[in-house]
C-alpha cells in the first residue's frame, strides 16, 4: 500500500503540473487511488462544466472522515469549490492521498477557474470597448499597441489590425509621438491616471484637439498595461473660441456704450449692468450694482411703477418701448430717462427676468421746458 501510494502521489504531482491539459489522467489516478475501498468519487461529469466557467462545485462522495471533511472545507471553501461527503470507509493511506489531491488539484482547479472567469470578464469588457463610439486603445509596458477599438481605428483611418504591436512612432509624426511617449512613461512610472489636452492627426491628416486619458490596468498575471481614451474636443474648442469672441464684443459694448444697459432677475435685482449704468449711480464698477435694485436709489413711487412694468413684461412676455420716466432720487434730485424694457429669457425660452436700455434725456427735457417757458412769456397778455 505505501508503495502504491508513493507512486500515485508522484504521478499526481506530475499530472497537475500540466493542468488542465492532463486533467483526465489526474482524475483517473484519483479514481484508481480509492478503488481499493468502498470510496466513490463523483467528479467526472462535472469537470468540463467547471472548465467552461459555468459552475464552481465538485462533489466527492463516500468520504465520511470528519477530519478529511474539515480539511477539504477549509482548503477549498475560500477557493469557491465545495465538497460534499457521504457515508463510507476510508483508510489512513487513502485519506492522506485524498488530502494531497484536495490541496494539489483543488488549488490548480481553483486557479484555472479564476483565470477563466477573469478571461471571460475581460472578453466581455473588450467586446464592450470594441463597440463604444469613444476611441479606446491598450498598450503593453513597452508602449506597443495590443488593442484598439473600431472607433480608434476609424478616427485614424486604419484597420484595427494595423496597430497591433506598433508604437506611436510607427503611426504618428515624431513631434506628436514624442509627446505621447512622455505621457506613457509618466503613467507607467507613477501608476496614476494622466489626463492631457493634446493635438492628434485624424484620418485626413488634420490636427484635432483631444483630451487623452491614460491609466494603468493589470491582467490576471499582474502584467501592466496602459488603457486610454481619446475625446475629440475640436468642435467644442471652436464653439468656445466663437463664444469667447462674442463675449469680447459684448463686453466692449457694455464698457463703452453711452446708454445705460441693465439685466434684472424676477425680483428686479440687478444681475449685470454696463459701465454707464454704474456711473449714473456714482459707482466705479458695474459689479457694485449686482444684487441691488431700484429701491436702493430711487423714491418709492418710481420703484413701484417700475416694478409693475416689469411684472407686466414677465407675465405677458411683451416689451415696453420708449417710455419717458422721471427718475426721482432718494435725495429729491431727479433725471429723465427714455427707457425700453424687454423680457429676459434663458436658453429654454423661459422668462427669468427683464433687461433694458435707458437713455438720459434730462438735458433734452430741460431744453423743451425752457422753450415752453419762453413761448409762454412771448404771448401777449390779454387786457
């Protein structure tokens, strides 16, 4: 018995070295090793299912030894492989052999199952990455491409297979490849995610502005890869440039236009005003009026009338055009203004306040008043 046990142990070790290719041989050795007793192994129909990643259970029958059962449970529960025992007899040699099998084949089997699960998950992941619209690439630790998705290949006008095992120097001009290589090395050395804005060439050779994100990824064997994405921001950059130009024009208008321009929220508080509006209230900067309202400067009568007009504009969405207003200050002084107010709408078309333009016509009103007075004085008096 000891000689047979020694022979089986040696052969089992040898078989497990090439697991899972020699799994059938290993299982046969296991079956033969316990054929001398009443022990029975229920395993042969399950192992193919296990290797396909669809199950993680091995049933071993006729092992009633409590100690062996406890050893099996302790060794393999943590591996996700479960053993079940039934009544039967087993001698100490068979017990040692099966303990060895549990430790040896169980570890191999668990590792293989975990690897298959990992590979299956990676396969699903790469299937997803292959079909998403964002360009995705994977490089190994030598900075060579091992995977690109269809979006990446299409962006550069090549087939996916073209990129395999190539470096950036093989597919991009030197001035761009050097930049890509620097960020690759930064990611590999720091193990931190790297996000940069870079210039890339599209399929037509045009320069595109892109946000390139790179991070470290490790596979089942702890091998290091760089996984990256390319987000084309060219159109967004163009829109930002156009908006910036429009903003400069608007700011120039707000800074230099002589009439008073103002924007108000639904509570008639100033959101933004131009330089002329700020100066009309004795303030140096337009920002000083933000959050203030007419009630901070004018008498109650004017404020009530002005607020009523703005409520009407917001409710009806109709403007009030070229209204002459007498602006009475809190100190009793007054000015005249020719004012136009309109509903202020957001991008969705909802009214969020009012805006307007007001021209100081105080001097014009004085001239009109003087002319009126002169005409009154020149009329002959009745006798």
